[in-house]
């Protein structure tokens, strides 16, 4: 039975028996393979002059964001539009949330529009699970606190596969503020599903126990195929907590510079990047960086997720993509 949590004064019920994407743990290896294959088909469709497909015409996708976002919010909105769905983006700032409206009441209000999918980003762990229990829509977790961000993990896998031609056996060093990172938690689980290997690298205070093998020595990235860089999430750190002495010292010891990389390694970052802190601008702008590729992957992977939740599977993708 799922844990019960309280969010905004509301008791969290279990999700109803229907399809959602709330965490990487919702997925099997076959699910990942299907979604990546579907994303690959949609990537081909985006090379055409007419990039829009009629696949989800008449469907409604609501993007509900309680936290700031550039890449996730824009790519989900564009993904829905490329599939011909109707979209609406709700941001908590400037809404009734500012007047104290609970997550339950906001979800009930938006559910009255009869959406097919609700894409939710929220600062509280379990928010997506909660909304899945109070709406008839499919729910996609676009990030809940420092817990999960499953579509980011999927787009990262897609990017790695495009770059290396495989996923099985890849070694990925995740460097930086792992303890506050939903991206890292989701990615470690996703890498395990596809037979790839994760290592966490960074200061002791920023590496959680039991998630993956850890190293406090940056030289451990030498054997990695991918160096996955994370920013310091100071907005999630408790006031007064000192995880590193200073950002300058963090950069000196853990910042990714050209001198700390070997030939053939690829560098990834989920964004937003703090240039000059966790990543040198020369690395961010180099041919080794896959950051822009990740953004492109985000569009087609999120198209695949929406498609997969609202249709019977990947069989119809070829005919959908073939429609002019």
C-alpha cells in the first residue's frame, strides 16, 4: 500500500487503478524500450516540414506548474501541440493558490474541464500521487520536490542512446548535489532498468546513502562514459545548512572543467546550468556537451509519454507519423 502523506492539509489517497507516470518505479524495462522506440519514431516526424500529427486531436493536456520551469513546461506544451491536443498551462503564481487554495481544490477546479492528462510539477513529495487520486485524468509527474522526475530520466536515456548507440553497459558519473536532486534519483533507477551503471560523485554531505556507489574523489569520473552534472539546489537547502564551505571551494574541487575530462567523454546537465559553478562555460559550449540534445530529446520523449498514456501502445505510431 502506498504511504499516506498530508499535502496542504489534505489526506493523500492511493491512486486509482488507471495509467499514470508518477515515478520511474512505475516502469519496466519493456516500458522503457517501448517509450524510447516511440520517441524515436516521433523524432523522425519532426524532420518533416509539417511537424504536426493528428494523433491526439480532441484531447486536452493541462500543464500545472507550482515551481518555475523552462524546459519541462515548454516541451510538454509543445509536445501536446505537435500531437494536435488542446493545451492549457496553469502556473500557481498569480492564481488562487496565492490566496490559500489547497492542491485538492485546485485539482478539482481543473478537473472540471475534463482533461485527459494533467502534467504536474509541485514542491511537495507525493503531490502527483495525490492528484492522481482525485482526478479522472492521467497524471504525469513533472517533478515533485526532491523525489522523482521520470520524464527527465527517459529523455536522458534517449539522449545517451542517440550519442552512444546503446545503453547497456554505459557508465554514468553523476556529479554534484545529489541529495536534493529528483533528477538523480530518477536517473539512477532508469539506468538500472537498461543495464547501465551509475556512480555518485561529490562532497559527502551532498551524496545520499544507498542510492548508488559513491566516490568523494572527482578523479572517479575518469572511467565514465557520461559525466552528468548537477547544480547546487540552494532553494531546497534548509536555511543555515552548510553542505559545502563556499561555492568557490565547491567549484575548485568539483567543478567540471576541460582539464578534468578525457577524450570521448560526453557531458550532460538537466538545466538550468550555473556556468562557472558546477560546469565551466568551455565545457558547456563544447562538442562533448549533450545539453542541447537533451532539450531536443525532451520534446519527442514527452510526445511519446502523452501518446503512450492515451493510446493502446506503439503499434499505431508508424501510421500516425506517416500522416502528412
